[in-house]
C-alpha cells in the first residue's frame, strides 16, 4: 500500500483539491508510474465515489467537486504519461474518440485518449455529447482507423448502437473499426451491436486498439 496513493484516493472522494493535487505531485516526484496512479488510484476512487453516491452517502454537488479535483490531478499526471510516448507500430493509426450524445462523462474517455497517445496512436477527441452526425462527418474528413465510443449512463449506452447503425446506412461501417467502453458497457453488449472491440479500462483499450489495427500485443 502506497500512502500517497491512498491520500489521493481519499482526497478525490472528499473533493479536497489541496490534498489531491499535493498527493498527485508527490507521487509524480517520486517517479511512480502515471498509468498506475490513474488506474489503481484515481479511477478506483471515482468508482468508490459512485458506489457512495448510489447509497446516498454523497450528492451531486459533491460529485461535481470531486470531478474538478480529478481534472486538476489529471493535469499533473497526464503530461508525465504523455512524455513517455512511444511512437511504435501504431503511429500511423488515427483514433476518433468521443462520449456519445446525451452523456457528459468524459474523465474515463480522456484517460483512454491519453493512454492511446502514449502508445503511439494519433487521437482526435470529439469531446462529449457527440451525435452520430458528428461521427460520420469526422470519419469522412479524417479517415480514422478506429472510432472509440464511451458511454457511462445506461440511458446513453444504446446510442453506441445508433452510431453503428448510422455507419452502416452511410456505407462507412467497413471503412472503420469500432471500439466501445464505459462502466455499464459489457462484452456481450459490444457483440450484440456488432462492435469490433470492447475494453474494460484504458490500458485494455490500448491493447484492443492495437489488435484492431493489426499490431501484435506482447
Ligand atoms: Co455521473 N453517473 N451523472 N457524473 N457519475 C455515474 C455514471 C453513475 C453510475 C453514478 C451512480 O449512480 N452510482 C450514474 C449512472 C447510473 C445509470 O446510468 N444507471 C450517474 C448519474 C445518474 C449521473 C447524472 C444523471 C446525475 C444527475 O444529474 N442527476 C448526471 C448525468 C449527466 C449526463 O451525462 N448527461 C451525472 C453527472 C456526473 C458529473 C457531471 C457530476 C460527473 C462527470 C464529470 C465528467 O466526466 N467530466 C459524474 C461522475 C464523476 C460520475 C461517477 C461518480 C464517476 C465516473 C468517472 O469519471 N469515473 C459515476 C460512477 C461510476 O462510474 N461508477 C457516475 C472515473 C473514470 C476514470 O472511469 O469513466 O468508468 P470510467 O472510465 C474507465 C472505464 O469505464 C474505461 O476506461 C476508463 C479508465 O479505466 N472506459 C473505456 C471509459 N470509456 C471507454 C471507452 C473505451 C474503452 C474503455 O473505448 C472507446
């Protein structure tokens, strides 16, 4: 157990900006792996916060505040992650990344984007609340290898299917691989909607993206 990582998790849950950014900085200064800080620390804390929210132990304003602390800590950790960028075999591959229409959750999607960039992918981030129209336009304009869709709400997950169906009607489905993710998304759902890949977390998203563009994963 790392004391600073535990402090960072506690700070995210308590929405304590000073404690959070301080712990994130100490972890970085100590040379800790940014992927580990993000996945084993920050993502876990937000999941725990979600469970507390479900149990009525915290409320929306507190979650909004925690998300702000998350962003500030991410601003300390992500540059170190990106500095480790290894162009590698995936360098030529472009990923268009987005959170689907109706959904404003973007912390996980941003984490996926950062880890893809670190692993040599180019990433065009369309942001959150993104419509199928925008996805179609981005594919036509940028010709990506992969479209990656994140969804965090049970009410917005079906929009991943809407986008895939739209790609079919636009004659674009064979031009691009589709990867889906987000906390409520399952491998079964990904299969059902005909996605090419599903990932449970950001490091896994990198492995799946590499497989989708034909790069051997060690
Ligand atoms: Co919201 N929220 N939220 N929220 N929120 C959840 C999702 C919820 C599960 C909380 C709960 O009730 N326990 C619940 C959804 C319930 C449901 O759908 N059945 C919920 C709700 C209800 C809501 C609102 C409706 C609340 C309201 O207004 N009454 C509202 C909806 C707004 C909207 O989107 N239209 C809302 C709002 C918000 C905030 C704005 C306050 C904030 C988001 C801030 C932001 O993102 N900028 C927020 C937060 C922070 C959460 C929780 C607590 C944490 C989400 C998060 O950031 N996790 C969340 C609880 C939970 O998820 N258990 C919750 C950290 C992040 C690193 O993890 O996003 O899962 P995650 O990403 C992971 C993996 O999923 C994966 O990799 C990431 C890294 O490992 N992954 C991918 C993600 N995308 C991927 C894409 C891939 C591959 C992997 O390929 C393309």
